[in-house]
């Protein structure tokens, strides 16, 4: 089963010749973290009773 961490680690070794091997898993991880952060903040505001 593919994992982003393994893909990123393998891409680090061949970064000079195949930069995309590390770029896309890194972007996927970054986008996932940002999405969870945004959803978490919205839920926090909703549960506290504030609206934005």
C-alpha cells in the first residue's frame, strides 16, 4: 500500500534527477494538513457559538 511518507523519502534520494517524485507527495501532505486545520478552526468557531 503506498504511503506519502515512503514516497517522500524515496523521492528525496532522486531529487536532482526526478524532482516530481518528492514534490507531489509533499504537496498532498501539505494540502491535507491545511484542510484539516481549516475544518478544525471552523468547527471550533461553530461549537463556541461564534460566526464569522
